[in-house]
C-alpha cells in the first residue's frame, strides 16, 4: 500500500463530477470501492466519494496488466486511487447516475487501505437498525443520502452567512459555552467548576442574554449559527444539543425583522428547492390561530377551520357530554368536514378518539348530515331542529357533512381538535405535499398561568417586551398583556421565534418580579443584566430559527438524526463514543463532585 501515489498524482475531480465533456482526458480519482463486477475478463468497479460514483473499467490486456490483477483483489470499502483515460460508455449509458455516460479505463491503480467487511452495506434504502447505524456513524455517513444532507447543510450555512453578514450588515459573533443559566424554560446542562468548588456553569439554552448584551455594546446586528443545550426528555424531533440561527438587531420593529426573515427563507427556498415563497409571508394572531386551528402553529396547507359552538350550545343542547363540560366551565368546539363520507364508523368509534386521547379528550362526539338533511350520530338527539339549522349555517356546511365535537376545558378541546384536523386533512388527501405554507404567528400573550406552580410563566421568555398599549395591565391583569413576540411557522411546524425585547431596566425588573422572583433572586440571577439595561440600551429585538429542523424539512428527511452528523439517541446517548460515561474517581474529586446513582426500584 503506497501513499507515494498521492504525492505524484493530484485528484483531477471528484467521482461524481465526470461528464461527457471529459472524454479523452487523463484523470486521477480517489475513493471507496462501492462494488466490483467481473464481466468475463473485464472488471468494473464503482468508485464512490461524497459526490457520487464513477465507473472504473479494468481490461486484462490493457497496459501491462497489473491494474487488472490488482482490481481482481479489490473488496468493498477498500480505499484506492486510480488513473486512466475518461472514455465514453457509448450505448451502455447508465441513466441512473449523473456520471453514467462515461467511465475511466484504468492504467494504474493503487490500494491505499483495505477495509474490514462493514456491518452493513453502504447504500441508501437499506434496512439496518438505527442502533447499528449510530454505532458505526462514520460508515452511515458514507451513504449518499446522508452525505448529501450534510453537504446541503454546509451550503445553507454559507448562504445564511452571506445573506446576513454580507447583504445585511450583520456581524458574526461568538458567545460563551461555559455560561450562566438563561431561563428558556428547559433544564440546564451543568458543568462543575474545578476552580470554584461547589459552583457550576450552565451550558447555554440559547445565547439570549449575550445577544442582547451585544446590542448594549453597540454591535447593532449580530448573527451566529450556534449550538444550544437543553436537558429535556427527548421527543422524536428534539436533540439535547441543537443548532440555532441566532439573530439580534438594534433600532428595529417587528415588521423589519419579519421582512428580513421573509427575504431569508425566500432565498433559501429558491436556492435549495427552486420554489418561490410568496412574500410578505402572511400573519395570523395567536388568538385567531387558537380559535380557528386550536394550535399556535397552524398548518395552512388546507382549510377545515374549527368552530367554537359554546355560545350556541350552552343552555340549549341537552347532550350529556356537552352539559357536563359546561358545568365544569368547559367549552365545545367542532371540526366540520364538508364531505365526510369516506370516514367510516370505525374511524369515528376507534381511530379518531384514539388520536385525540393523548391530548386529554375523553371522547369525540359526532354527527353526520345525510343528503336529505337528516342528522345521525350521538349528538343528533340532544339538538332541536332550529339549533341544527343554526349550527350548519354557522359552520358553513350542509348535507354530506360530518361534524366532530370535543367538549372539555379549552386547552384539551383545542389540542385534540388540532390533532383531529391534521389527521382528517391527511386522510382526505387535503394536504398537498408539494406545498409550503409559511405564516407568522403574532401577538402572543406575554404570560401563561401554571395552576400547578401557582404562578405566571413567560410564554416566550422573560426578556420579551409587552405591547406598548398593554404595559398598563402588567400589574392589574397580566393574563391580558400581549407580547411583541412572533413565531415563524411552516406547514404546522415551528421554524423559530423571537421578540422585541424589554430595553428599560425598570420594566425588566417588574417582569422578573411578576414571574415570582423576589428582590434577592433578581439581583443574584440577573443583577448584571438589569444594570446593563440602565446604561443606554437601544431598543432591540431578534429571533432564532432551529437549523436542524429547517434542514430536516429542506432535505425531506424523516428524522433530525438524518441532518446532524453525530446525533444522540432518544435517551441522549452517543452510541459511537459511548457517551455519557463514567469518569475516574480522581476526576470527580478534582471537581469536588460526589455522585449518588439511584438504585433501580426493587
Ligand atoms: N432565545 C430565543 C430561543 O432560543 C429566541 C429569541 O428570542 O431570539 O427560542
């Protein structure tokens, strides 16, 4: 095995780059053996690198025959270098690959490294369990789909930097990883300090305070493609460390930030998908989103709005499920499907209630309107004719319609009907998979009340500014205060969110107090920040987009793990390096840390 070959021969181009126009040229290529085939003397080797595959041809009588003799010994995943002339494949074109019109007739080949047989074939569409794939992630990343995802990710990062830094005067600035806890609402990852016994750094859940401090420093416009850490129980679309496009700007209002982001997603969608995003991206208020879709990240690729029937039904409907809900202070909302004929009795009795159950719904009541206008289903009996007519007019449906009702407290009703709307939209084929429906959700409430904790929580984060018109209600009616916060949503998925920030230290201090921090805690946790606000802080605001999720959508991947080079499992472990892992007692001692590992329940 010789690396002298590399010194003598520079790569002409990547494997995937050979085309007709290179016929007749001498070429040097490097890569991995994808496959080899002996066609009665002529050996064909598919050579792969991250850009694709080129076919190598070894003829027994070509040159002095050594290349052919070596080719005869090659095995998959061996690393080789080869030289020869690019020739046309004539009529034997392989239309499935971009290099399919040509091949390289090899004069000289060298084996740079042999390979053990990999635990799975390096190929897309292989059915290997994910544990094996993640344990041998470096092999998994050799697969064309995954390496293409990473290459696209790199390209999007470059476009992002160019758009913000070159075209819009942002500075790309870095913020610390060993930092102090910023309340974004999740659990912190903590790092014990060796130098300060008993004290800890927190890994940033986001660089929120630092990016605001950049505005106080006069940096004016900041961007960073940064890593954030949140120690949450992982759902399918979460990773404990994830990447955010983090932005902050001074002297701007909500509209300017939205316009900037509209331009950004248009650019990326044009460059990657070749589609035009209609701008300005439309907006919907939080209230309207909740009323019509039951969720603050509505999928606007299809209609099927929800209707609130509480006012119409209260005191008039005798159906038990409704009257019980009203007695407990609940509401009734409905999803009216203009043509519900394809949903079967089994859907109504089993499938749909099972979809709604995880969101707290104890059942899904329904009514079907026949072509002659007659109502059937459990709800029908409890409604008089006048009320039935009123309801249909209100929901703008008629004969052939199917109506799904959920009665409960508002949060349960909204969440379960939002789910049912999605399931039904999908089932009835109302969702065009080619469509991208972006929207801004605006005018979020500033706070939400947590009954369990008995206090207010910031809906976005505590640095978000209340609307100027609502500041007066901060003390009197916090639940009514709306925030200058906005989320960017695509097809029911939150791409990111941000807000105009509080830039006055007295308002910030009041908000912290409202969130239940007493004077001492405020000083201890945020003293430096409240002080900083009082030294001439410009009005400012920003946003962060989740880059992993954005890439997942752009790549058409099913999982975040397909766009992150070295992801963690659902249980937050890295199977390849076997992390997390125990450390030596000496390391713990140095860090002044003692562990108490819970014993499994007997
Ligand atoms: N720091 C926020 C987040 O990580 C985003 C922002 O307000 O800019 O969600």
